[in-house]
C-alpha cells in the first residue's frame, strides 16, 4: 500500500503543480484516474452485457429444472464456461474503487501536512473534517450522499446489468451507497468528499458514453429476457403468497408431512391430488384396493382441507400428506415408490418432474375426463407417463397414433373405463324419478372464451321462453367467481320470469340429473349427463377451445367433435332461432336417443360398472411384479399387498 500511496502522491502533486489549486488538482486527478481505468470500464461494460445476454438462457434453465438446485448450478456453470464468464468478475472493479478511495484519503492527508500546498478551494479548507468541525460542514457529507444517489439513479436506469436487478437489489444498493457516503463523508476531509462527488459525476457521464459506444441493445435479446423473467416469476408464484416459514400453521404441517412421507421406506403405491375435488377420480379404484388388499395407500394432496384427511381417520390404510405445490417440486424429484398414480398432465414439461432418485417408478396417468386427449391436453402432455388408463377406444387410438407420428416409445395402454361414470350411473339408478309439470331444460356452458353465457345466452332464453319449459341456467363455477356482478345482473333480469332460473349454487347435482335435456357448448358435462341419464344434448357451436394446436397431425376425429351429432344435435351460431325447434325434436325422440346413446357408450367406454376393479387389479399386478424383481436381489419388507 505504501508503494501505491507514493505513486498516487506523485500524480496528485503533479496535478497540483499544474493547477496551483488543490481542489482543481483533485478534480484533475479524478479525471486522470477515469481515463487510466477506461480499459477496465470497457471490460466491465462488455462483461455486464455478456451476463445479461446469458440471462434468458439461465432463466430458462431455472424454469426447466425449477427446484433442482444441483442441476441448475451444473448447467449454469456450463453456460459460464462456454461464454468465458466468471461470476466473481464483477467484484474486481469494486476492489479497484475501494483501493482508489483509500489512496485518495491517504494522499489528501499527506497534502494537509505539506506546508507548500494550499488546501483552499472556493473559500473552503479541503483539509477540514466535518466530524471535528461540527454542523457547519454538514453540507460536505450531504453533497457526497447526493452524488451517490444520482449515480444509483443513473445506474438503475442505464447500467445494462443493474437495470435488470430486482427492486430490492436496486434500492437496497442505493440505500447502502448513500448511507455509506453520508457516513464516510462525516468522518473524512472535505477534499475526499470532493473526490467522491467528482468520481460519481464522471461515472454517470462515462456510463452514458459507454452505452453509446457499446450499446447493449445490439447484443441482448430483451424480448427473450422478458419472456424468461415472466416464466420464472410464474413458477415463483406457485402456491400463492410465500408463507412465514416458522409461524404459519400450514407451513409447519407441510414440513411435518414432508418428513413423515420420507420416513417411510419401500412405498409401493402413491397417489397425488391437486385438490380435494380430484379424489372422485381415484375413489372407485382406492375403495377396491382398500376392500381387497392390505396395500398402504400414500396419498399426497396440495389441499390442506382435502376430504381425504377425514377418510384416513376411518381407514388406516390411507396415509395422507399435505404438500404444497412448491414443496411438491422437491418431493417429486426425491420420490421413491413402485407405482405413482396422477391425474396431472405435463410431468417433465414444466416444474413437476419424474423422480431423479428412483428411475424404476411406474407413472400411471388416470383420466379425469372422457373426451379427447389429443384435443384437450397440451402437446406432449402425457408423453412422459409409462401407463395410461384409457376411458375408451378413442383415447387409446389417439395415444397410439401420437406415438407413431412423433416417434415416441410405446406406453402401456390399459382399457380401463371411467370409474366416475360408473358411480354416477349407479347413483342415478337409485334415484327416485321426479315428475314435473314442465319439461326441464338445463343450460350448462363451459368456461372458455365466447362460451354460451358470454356470446348468446339471451338469444337462447328469448327463443325458449313462453314454450312451456322450465329453464335453468347453471354457469360454470369460474364464471360465477370471476363475473359475480354480471351474474347478479342476469338474475335480476330474469327474476320476474317464473320459468327461468339463474342458478349459482353448485352444492347439488340434482339440477343436472333431473333435466330432460341439456344445452351446452364444449363442456364435458355433456358426457356426464348423456352417458348417465341416456337423455340427449343440444350443442351450440361456439368457437372450439383447442389446447393442442397440433391436434390435426393425428389422423383421428376428436370425440368432442364426433359426439355432437351422436348423442344429440348441434347448432351453429347463426342458427340460434332454431333452438326451440331442436329442443322439441330432441324431447319428442328421447327414447330413440336413449337407445342411440347407450350404443355409443358401449362403443366408446370400456368396462361399464367394473372400471375400478380393472384399474385396481392392474396396479396390484404391477406392484407384485416389482416386488418380485426386488426380491430376486434381497428380501424386502414393504407396506403389504
């Protein structure tokens, strides 16, 4: 340091001899230091651009492997190596700034002890220290702090790297810089504060000159950067607002269940449910397993109020665990089991991955609908499952043709059926037949763009009123949730009409199964209703919702389209004046439609009444096979079967 002090003292004295004014000498010295260090500043500018240029790729790595810190670190290091970037490079300029400041403080201190040097500048003695002189020099640290604030403002707006930082980083750094400047400015001489102010002002000028000479916009794909940031933010918001880790009871419960889940070794069977409402898709299969095996069913749910917790109190074979969506990412990566059953599509495609620990888990996709997989799921949504439980031949055909078109390895396609339909039909057969004075029509739209409620409800109601029908409008629950005011307005509009009801209470399905006819657009209620009751459906051809833009690559007609003129009839939007005519025709021919619907169900739904048994027996057979494979190596004590 003494060598550096001496070298800086020579430069400072040279500046003083040239200017014959110590304040001017400090300003000249600051300018010289910026010029000498210009190559470093250029290097910093290029390095910052390189970092921001890499950021979209790094963000997408973090999205792809969200929650897997080791993989993220490995791939990020590979990107750094490829681009010849070292993450510690940004520390180097900071070290230079600190060394410069230390040298300037020492040089000015030595200048104060030199009787040949006049420390006066604009009527101020640059050797004075505010902390020693008192409040009269308070302006010195304030000027230093103000210049630091100006520099931070400029960097937050114009520095290629700093402008991409979070608000916390930006304003945190600003608070630190201004606070440090105020603090040091109070304890160092006015001359040092002058240097600090001049250095900050020149840094602002240099920043904009470098942005002009080496424009970041020429190198950085800001569109990709913004897209990657939004994707990362979306994943970061999974599970809602961040809970207080040690005080929130649900967070504590989640930690306990997480430890409890991994405390069990040799888990044979695991189910995952996104919320309480998904249990109905597993219900038949689980009940068969509970009745006919001694398998322990490990049931993970992301709903702390899932009804499965009450069921588990009655049956110790069910072991439920509450794991929120964010914690689920890690759990799935570390999962060990024989069979994993899910209704969630897109594993591997987004944040939920197959296990990194146990590569032998069989992932089973259980359907939560009877419609087209190819049309209603995203491209590649079930590509990473090993086994698909198919409702009917249409789903099996779609999977097989998708594998052929995209060259995918074949999956196990189980001709299972649909347990929820079996339960609905059983419950329906037990119902007492209600007799009504008027035929009952249910309008049950989907929740998609341009659905019946949003596009043509009033036209349909106007066409039906006065026709001796009792019409119930049962909007999708999401419609009621997101457009509450509109629904209330709709209620008021028809409250004087005794034959029209706007229903927003979804606690009972009586309205659905007592209807003589359903009018819908693309809602899956059409299958539930027609397949269960044998009664027809009138479809309104609103714009079709397509989740898979590549669905036409598969040479098969989606059942969502095929069914429209098989279990009822359909009307285009310009044919709405024929609604009452079609309703009358469908009702008059209800018996013929009942026979036609039953034939259609026989053709497109496997294993009526026994789908739960088929699915459960397959799961048991796979677990037994995996146990036998493990026993070849060693004897294993598991959950039982």
